[in-house]
């Protein structure tokens, strides 16, 4: 059996994949094909593996267009196929013009436009001549674009001429792919000015500033990368800036460790969360007491963050338990985790918490909620066994059975859990 005979039947299918479960089953099958190809890349002629991988990519891209891949299983497999493709062409480079043609077709003449390829990963296989040809092809495509329309003109087309509107959307995608290539080629060229121009764009979005930092770090320009990551951090107080702050601190930890601790403190002051407090605590080491009072006072204004930090950051279960009560924690998921851990310390102390969680479960009708409530009540009976609270738990169960006597599914779940 040839490699193609082994792989392609796993990739190609006429099954209706609009149903989520069927799509997931196909995705698992596709992952099996990916694993087989990865294994083949280790011990079979790379040119043959490349040919089959390329066919698998083409077929999988057609399949995903008619599949419910809301789980992302098929997409993940295709991304792995694309990574393998780039690896194989570096191992056994095909003729550069043939590779250029494939790269252009995949990006610009492919009905499936969910995926990108990285020209930096292909550059070693293309060589200088191939890269020149590739850039020329990109220039030709860019030259064939119509002028970008104003928002008003685009809106009019959407209302009056749907065919023209779809052409505009196609050109939008072409521009997106060209811009992606411009950014990645700037990295390949190690051109700092081009990296800044293509990645930061008009500098109106924090994420673009972080993208600039990442690209600069990729070429070893760490001082510049740190500066751009800092700009992204201080851009505003939004989630993109908060994400950039994590990257900024990571860069400092690796390249300017003496500056990391002050940065962690600034980040915590901008976004006083349990995760930022934990990072500050971890980096603070012996100097943590210097910051502990400020962190504690700040987080007490945010009960969820204070309890999370005590529980996960400090690993102090008693402190977390006490804070949850004194700060009137209002987060059922965190209470659930806290009670689960604290029952090993004081089993009876968690009974009121589990009671509230049971009542919250029963606010929602449905088998899942009933099953959850029943399991909690069963756990409460175990924890209270042999104590004066055992009778109170059984009385609670009796009250719930009576209150919800017209819910047969609830009664059934209580029976299954062995409740009285």
C-alpha cells in the first residue's frame, strides 16, 4: 500500500458534516492522518511525503468548507498539515517556481480562506531566486487591485449591487493576505523600519503595538521590542493592553531581569487582578512584604480577586476561606472550589456553602442542574454523617422533595443519588 493509499482515504469524505458530532468524528480521523504523515516524514522519502501532504491539505480544505467545525478539531489538523508542509519543503525543496505557484494559489485562489501560511517558514526552501519570484507575484496581485472604496460607497454597493459587493469582499481578503505577507517579509528581511511600519500600522490599536514588539523580538531587537511592548501596555486600560503587559513583563524577565519587579508592580496597579498579584508575589521573593500590604488593601475592593489570590497565588486556604466570608464573596464557581478544598479542613463548615449551591442549582430546571444538586446533597450527607447536622441535611432534602414534588426528573435524580 502506498502512502497516498494509506492517508488520503482518511482525509477525503462525502459524509454530511453539517452535524457537529459527525464533523468531530471526521476531525479525529484527520488527526490520525496527520500523525501518520508526521511519522512518515521521519523515515520515508520527503518528496513523496510532501506530495501526499499537499494533496491532503487540498482535500481537507474542501471538506472544512462544508463542516461544522465549531470545536476547531478539523482546523487544528489542517494547521498541523501546513506546518508539516513547510517543514518538508525545507527538508527536500521542490523547484522554486513550483513552490511559489503553490503558495500563491493557496493564499489567493483558494475557496477556503481560513488559514495563512508564513513566507518566513518557506524562505529557506525558496532561496534568493524563489523569494524574488514570490515578491514579484505579490506585486502583480497588488497592482491588480482596484482603489479602496469609502465606507459610504461600500454601504451603497451592499444595498444595490450584491455582485459588486462580493467583489469588494474578495479584494478585502486579498489586501489582508498582502498585508500579512508584507509583515512577515519585513521580518525575513530583518528590516526594523519596515517591521514598525507594517505591524504598528496607524498605532491606534494596542494589539498592533504588541505585534510590533513580537516581530522585533523575533529578529533579536530586544531593546526595541521591550519599548514597543511597554507602549502597548500603557496604551489604555483595555484587555489588549492588559495582554500586552504580560508580554512586556516576560521580555523584561528574560532580557532585563532587574527591571521586571518594578514593571510587575506597575502592571498590578493598572490591573489589580489575582493573576497580576500572583506574578508580583512570585517575582518579589524576599521583598514581597514590601508590597503585601498594598496588594491586600487593593484586592479587598474586589472580593473575587482577593479570594483567588489567596487560594491560588498564596496557596493559603484558611486566608481564602476567611476572606470569602468577610468580603461577602459572590461567585458560585469560586465558592464551589473553595468549599471542595476546605471540606478537608472543616467538613461541617462547608455545609452552608453547599446548601446555597444546591439552591442555586435548583433555580434552573433541567436534568443537569438536578443531577448537580443531587450529588452535592449526597456529599453533604457524607460530610455530616455522625454529627448533629446529619438530621438537618436530611430535613433539607425532604423539604426540597416536597417543594419540587411536581418535578419528576428531580425526584429521579435524587433517587439515583441515594437520597432519602
